[in-house]
């Protein structure tokens, strides 16, 4: 199959470097690269293991409630916090 392909500058430079190192033709290197890359892209994503957070006992809470922010600040910093 014949087709026109526009390459980004970084891809063209890497392609030229690989061609020179392997002493191979453009068609061969492009086909190998496409096969390799497409195999990776077509493969299903790797299975991830579930992450579990272990609970830690922190002791009892010293504040009666958290709904009243000014009450929490007063408890922590004293009544003269303003």
C-alpha cells in the first residue's frame, strides 16, 4: 500500500538515527516501528491491583462537634482567639 505520511521533526530524527544504526531501509524501519507500536496500543491495559488503606485508631475525639467552626477555634486557641 502506498501512502503519504507527514512526520513530526522529532520522529523523523529518531527514524533517521535508527535507520543509520541498523543500516536498513526506510520502509523496513517504519513497518517494524508501526507493528511494534500498534501491538502495544491494541493490547488490553495491564491489570492493576487494588489499593487498600489500612485504618489506624487515633483515639477518641476531644471536640464535641465540628459543625461550629468558631467553637472549635475557641476550644483549640482559647476564648481570646479574636
